[in-house]
C-alpha cells in the first residue's frame, strides 16, 4: 500500500511537470542586427515583457545578427511557419508589395514628426499587406534619418551636379541621377579609401554610419537633411497569434505597444548622440540651406510620383492619406 501511494505521488508529480512544460510556448525569433544595435535591444526587452506578462507561458528566444535566418529570408520564414515571429527592415520587401517601401521614399518625411504622420497613414495599408501573407504587424520603429556627407560645401542641389555620388541601391542611384551627379557603387567598408582616392565625392547615410566609419578622416561636412527614416517591423504569424488565449494575445499587443514607443525614443537618442559625435570629431554639422532643402523636396516629389505609379491605385490612396 505504501509502495502504491509513493508511485501515485511520483506519477502525479510527473503529470504536473509535463502539464507545466506543455503550458509553456517557446518562440524562436530571427532578427537581422547584432545585440548592441538599439533595434535588437528593443526586441530583447519586448521578449522579456511578453514572458513576464504571460507568467512564463510564452518565452521568446531572440536569434540576433541573422544567425537563424538571413535578413532577406526572415519574412518568408515567418510566413512559411519556419519561425513564429521576426523582425526586418520593411523596405527590403518592397518588391513583394510597394506598400512596404513607402517609408523609404526620400524627402517625403524629413523629421520624426513627419515620420510618425507617415506611419499613421501607412499602417492600415501595411496591416492589409501583412494579412494577405498570413502575417500580423506588431510594431514598427524607425532608423535615424539620412543626411548628406561631402568634402565641400553643398548649398543647393546644383552643387552636386557632376560630383561622384555614392550609391548602394536603386533609390540612391536615382537620387544621384536627379541631382545631376554620377552614381558610384561603394560598400560601407570601402568608404574611407573611396573618398581618399577621389572615387566618390558625396554620399547619403545616417550619422551612425558616419561615426562608425570615422567620416572625420575623409570628409568635412554633414548636412542633417533627415532625408528619410526607414523603419523596421516586428511581425508574427497570424495563425500563431490567433491560437493564443485572449489574455496572452493582450499581453503580446501591450508589450508591442510599449516596445514601439521605447524604440522611437531610442532612435531619436541614437540620432542625437551620433550627430553630436560627428561634431566632436571635427565635422561641420549643419542643417541644409533653404535652397538645398527646396531642391531635395523637388527630387522627393519625383520619387514619390514614380513610387505611386509602381504602386497603382494603392499608391495614390496612400499618398493621399499622408496628405501629399
């Protein structure tokens, strides 16, 4: 009888342990950037918040720096059920749907306030695009904005005419063409040598990239044009989300809302810190002149029109929603 009671107790304890194990859900979350990046730090806190709010029922394991899936593969991995949740730069998927690239149209939103307004207009269209792929947008956070770096003063778009303009994608190549400059493909590690040898005269990138590549060693000026604020998105499989109990769904959504606000603040702080670092390094940092800003806005109108044409009726609706 004593043996029976002991066996029953062990069985009950085992059943309880198995029940607890079944109750916990572990999500592998691929992200593209290293642990020190503010986007990854925002994701890491989001994961902690979800685990805490669900009393450990959902545990998110963050796989940073493309260690689980490469950046370009993350959305498809979540869509195809290879991962339940992920993060990526939205504009990487603009070939799948032009809506994903709306936030990366240059000179359309040239401040954090404008970027928030653009996000508000874009969000319903983004949610619809994600839903069509069986996904759900949880939150979105911008990168610090892009500025113009040069070895000379740039007071108008005409000042870039004939210069060699560093390009790294079709958009920056198109900016160069519209400015009358010559696009030259240069990767980030090659920037110091390219400027030093005269292969390139001007480029557009963030203050963060300028600091990371020690721009003060090969450039003299930085114009804080805030040309565009491309955003990352964190998204989840819709079927995974729908399969959660209602209280866990709320926990995930609440953690996402908190992450979004925290991420926007981190982006602004990153911009301020890195812009100050450029100044401290000896680079002349200044806002664009009225003439330069006006010229860039005209380029932006052309690029927005070209984007809208590629996006069809949806593009027109989205531009109208933004008030452009």
